[in-house]
């Protein structure tokens, strides 16, 4: 590529080894530069995330918690972003820390265990596992990340570990709901008691399930996608997803512990729906089942912090993380007004809020949202990750 003159941002991007695009004959126009940076150049929000939240050893830290906790969720999301950024060194650091600290070094293709979901500062001041139970959504994401890494980076060791982890998830974190099909438990312990099975709709991203189904066609993943849609559709009668739901006496019911509130967990349900390929047969009906949020934002100009999934009653104003989650949702719905609002709010991600420390959840959902609407990644109909560097940025 012959470049005569570069603006400073593209020069920095090239210095970092990330491909940028410039006109071959002279000065790079601002629009061209922005487009190049949007899909191929330096991902400044990702770099900021790594610098702020990822230790040198690969531990993702949520500083907003007293225990300075690390969750398997944070590790799984970090691995996904590293894959989107073509940052294999960070991916491997995140994987190594997860293996050592959350899985007790039992995390290879021949001997894989489900990672503990929470690690951090204990009451005695030492650091270690705080809760050995696993979180099935994070386990799904890690398995997916590994399978996609194996394909994109052409390394069978990732693929084999991803396959082994997916098999473990299928054995330990799935149940069967009569008349529905396979269903993901939030974790292997503590979610089936006295005839009640507690469920979390935000744990079931359609693209991830499709990706697992494509790579592991003999597994339960395709049927699980169908079951997940039934869960979301049934428990969102007003077009709003709840944080938690339950299965009791042969039907989906309001969660007996958390009620029908939809807030910080549920906001991811809209995100995952927005990320699904439009060619997926479940994408359109899934989005249609969640139409309440679009209507509420159109009415008020912001997403509610909390909403009743059964009545639609709403309260509060959602934080920045909500806009990150809703940006792909608005884009997939073709809602330009909602998408414009999301873009305006998300512009604060890189600059930050004066006098306020960056918030973990704002950053991770912001990366999912802006990465998607800026064209850094997408999912195809089979759930395969299509990062911009694989094609336009080679």
C-alpha cells in the first residue's frame, strides 16, 4: 500500500500494526480516514479498556466492586474483544489467567473444568476464588471465543479446547424443559430447587448458539436456540425482557426471587438480538418480541433503568452501558432515531465523564455496541465471527 500523506490517527494505527486505509494519490480526506479507523484502524476504545481494566498477567478487574473482583464474564468478553481486535497476545494472556486462577490449571482439551465465576479479594485480605460455581453464559462465550480463534488464527489447540469446554457445558449446565427442549441453567449448582428452575434470558446470545451449532452439529445448540427464543418471547409479554425468569409446573413464570424486573442483566437481551445476522430465521421474530424498549426510548428519549416485564411500568434512566447494548438493537431494527441517540451518548466512551472513573459495565457493553455499529465485526448466519481485519484489513 502506497501512502503519501497520513493524518496523525492513521499514522498511529499503522505504528501499532493495525491496517489503515488511505487514498493512493494524496491527502486523506476526513471521511475516508474516519471510515478506515472505524473498521480497520486503531480501536482506541479497546486499547483504553485493556489499559484500564486488564492487568499485565491477563486479569480483567471490575474496580467498582469492593472485592476488586474478576469474573469469568469479564475474561470471556475480553477474549472476544481481543479476537475482534486481532490481538492474539492479549487473548492468550486472558486465557492463561483464566486457566490458572479460575480453572485451577484444569483447562486443556484432555482435562477441562468449568471455570469459577468470581475471583477477588477475600475478607482476610488474600486473593482467590470467591465463588466456585460457574456462570454458564461466560462458559458459552469462552467456548465460542476459542472455536472462533481456532478458525481465524488457524490454530487447532484453541479449537480442541473450545470443543472440550462446550461438551462440559452440555453435560453440566443444561437441563430439559418438557414441551420446550434443552435449556441453559445459569450454573451447575443452585438453580433447580423445589420444582422451580431459575433461568436468565441474557445468558443465551443467539449468534453464540448458532456458532456452536455450526461447529458442533451433534450437540444441543441448535435446539437450545429454539428454546431460548421461546423463553424470551414468553417472558416478555410487553416487549421487555426480565433479568430472571423461572420454569414451574410446565410453564415459564415470574422468577420467585427477583420478580419481573428487567434492568442490568436484561439489557443484554436486546444487545444479543441486535447482533444476530438478519439472515438468521430467528433474528426478526426475536427482535419483534422485544419491541417495548424501542417504543419506550422513542417516547422518552432514553431507556428506562428498570422496567416491569409483565406490566411495562418503567422507572429511572439507564446508564451508558444501556446505550452500548441498544445501539445494535436500533441498527438491526432500522431505527435511525434510536441509533442516533445511542451514538451521541456513546461518544462519551473515549473521552470519559469528567471527575468519574471509567465503569466496567459501561466499557464492555460500549465495546460490543460501538464495535458492531462501526463495522469492526459482525456475525454471519451460521454464527461465525466476521472481524473486519479478516477481509478489508488484511
